[in-house]
């Protein structure tokens, strides 16, 4: 049965040799497991429970979810083929769901690192430095996406109400409040910018040539300055978005409020930050408790 399936892949589907080899290894591994469990079993007589037991044995051996799902995919293709060719009477993989891949937790800077970045670095009053500090503070205090920041215009800022009008994904708009520190920083930045560029412009953040900044330009600035205070591998504007959300949660903000500030469609997307703060709490516990 396995040989018929592999020949089908090779000669009828023109599947790559590497994929054929991967499928062959998975099927032979499953066949060995069947023989180990019960010599009276065959590929045609196994049931769903046995396949689930095989998956559990793979987990016990340390295989990750991605590896197990690849092996399960090979098994699924094999039984679909065998059912169509009437080599088996039923498909035992039909109702089997593979393990979920664990999503990596979002990376973020600690509050002390952000304080060092914004308060301890030397920031002089030239345009590039003022722009860089304003960018960093805006990301940290509002949780904006990079595209949302580059899309900001002067008219999107209401200094009286201390709020931003932000255009997010699918052109959905939301209002984000900001505090006195960011208000003063934005006003100072705009004064320095307007002294640097006297031509009319709509964009809040301008490049060195007086044009609306691109996402890549913003990324390079953020990466440069985050490198000064953190050893994280990721040093992107999105890390500052994660930093904003984590800081809000650590200081008592509710998930629904954070969801609205971030512009998430569902609170389930925002819930990943609860895992982040719990991981941080575990690290604090292990570092501080004498019997941890």
C-alpha cells in the first residue's frame, strides 16, 4: 500500500523527491509503531484511537507540533489515496486534529529600559534627534502600528482634547488619548520641524528631504535606538507596540480597554499579553523567592 501511494506521488502527482522521502519516512515510522503495538494490526485495520496514541508517543519523544503535523499530513494523504483506490474501507485520520502550534510570546522592553532610552540618553535639539525621541515616545505611549504612525497628519492631533485620530487596518478609525508629556514633545517636535522645513506639508513626520516618512525609515530609527538599551533580537516598532500593551496591563488596564486602544478586532487577540505578563511574573518569582 505504501509503495502504491509513493508511486502515485512520484509519477502521477510529480511530487518533489524530498516530499516523497518525507512521506515515506513518516509512513514507515507509523507502520513500525503498528507492529510494535500489535502484530495482528495492519495499515488497513487501524482505527482513530491508534493514530491518536501514535501522536502522543511522538510528543513523548520530544517532537514539536510542527513535526507531528507534518507526519500527520503524510498519513492523511496516504489514507485519502487508499480510500479512493479502495485499499481501505474507511479513513481513520478523518477526525484526527493535530496539535496546535504554540505562538511565540510577543517581545517587549521593560519599563526600566524605556526609561533609560527616553530619559538617560543625550538628546540634543537638532531635527533628527527630536524626531527620533518623538517617534519612540509616540509608539510607547499610544501603541500605534508603524503604518498608522507614518500615516499621521498634523490635523489628526487634537491638542486641546489631547487625543489622536488614527486610521488603522481596513481604514477603520479610532481615537487614542495621550498625556502631558507626549503633548509637550509633539509641540516641540512640530516647532523644530517647521523651522527646518518651511514648505507646506500634511504629514506629521517628515524625512530628511521634507517628504512623508516611509515605514522603512521609521524602522531603522527605532532599531538604532532600541539597540542602545536592549539585547532583544527583535528591535522593531512592533516591539514598542507590545511594550505599550504590556505596560498598560501591568498597571491595571483591562483587556477591553487595551483592545480598543490597539485597534484589535477581538479581545482574544489582546489576551496574548496576559501570557506575557504571567511569564514575566514567573521570572520575578524565580529570581526573588528563596525556595523557587
